């Protein structure tokens, strides 16, 4: 089957949700895709001193806030679903989250499991765990940025049936893009890493985001790598059914050959 995917990278501005919406709308003009993946924290930007500072630029997962409303409108134009990272507000708690949006509204929400560095000062640890949702007979999972360094994240999604893993990111370390080749191979899934570009400063902290958004297929082949510091959208067709084939050869199946009973150190560790 043919399934059209798109990966978008841009530079979200801190404390400027409306400008970020406008930039996404500009980049998606004329784009038609079954799945579009945007970077982590696309609504808010990244660096904040405290959660109190971030709270005005966050919104709940119901789709009533300005950012998710804008994504719903964009999903109507792209005629598919959009997965985007965003700062989520739930009562007095903030989460670093990813949402899957259709033209009808949110259909799935994931809260980042593995917080990176200063994020622990802003967000509560994610409590959703890893699961998939189904769109056009394709199983899709979500993870966020630093989740990449924990093999259990991709493996959990693959075991839950994910054919495509949507991976919004704000990467500052240089390792992820190469690591996602391995994540795709060891799980035989498509991965779409939508990274941001640009720099952010706050006090003595200065971050440079690495760009190079990437699409990798179940064989580990890099189907696309984006530029380091340019806002772009890349669209391509894939066959998600390729991710249903877990055999490596006639005698080895990636999942059937697993021996969980011997992975004793993984239990409750």
C-alpha cells in the first residue's frame, strides 16, 4: 500500500505561539500527506526558566487552545493527520507531549517518558506509556526526542504493532540520527524524526539544535536526511506493510526469536 508521509523542520520561537503557527502554515501550504510530523515543543520553543514562565504558552490536549486548533485546520488541508510536539497543560501540571491531530480533532496523546536535562525543572514525567493508534489501516506510535536513547521505547512501540514511529525532537546531541538507523533495523519499523533548527539562549545556557530531520525505513536505509539549519518540508511515499515483515532470513524472525524469559535483568529494573 502507498502511504504519503512528510517531515517538517523549523525554528519554533520561544513565547510566540502565533508566529510558530504562521510558520507551520507557511511551510505546509499546498502539502498533501497522510502523516505529517513536526518537531518537539513546536508551540512554545524550548528554554524556560520555570514552569510558571512556560504555563502561558501551554494548552490542554482537548484541542481547544490556539495551537491545536490551528493544527486541526491544517489537517483539513493536508487531508491526513499531523503529529506535533507541544507543551501540554493538565490542571497544574505541565507535560512535554506529542499529539496526533486529524481534521476532527486530537486522536492520540503521548507524554514524554524520558525527560532531558533542564526539562526536569519544567515538566512532570510522562505517565501515558507507549501505545499505538491506527489511521488508514496503519499502526503509528509516538515518542519524543530523548526517548531515542532508550531502546525500550522503540521496542515497546514495535511490540505494540507500530509500523511507523513518529518522533518529534529538539536534538542537541549529535548521536540520534545514526542511532535511529539501529532503532529501525532492530524493530523493522519506519522512523520519522522531525527535528528543529536554530539556537536558544537563556542566561548562561546556549543551545544549538542539530536539524537534519530524518526518515529511516525497516531495513535501516536512510530515505531522507534534511539540512542542518534550514526550514524544510520533505514528502515521500512509503509502504507501511514493509514494517510487518519481521523476518531477517528464512530461519530468523526478529520477534519470534526473542527469549523474554532470559532477559531477567529487564524485569522491574
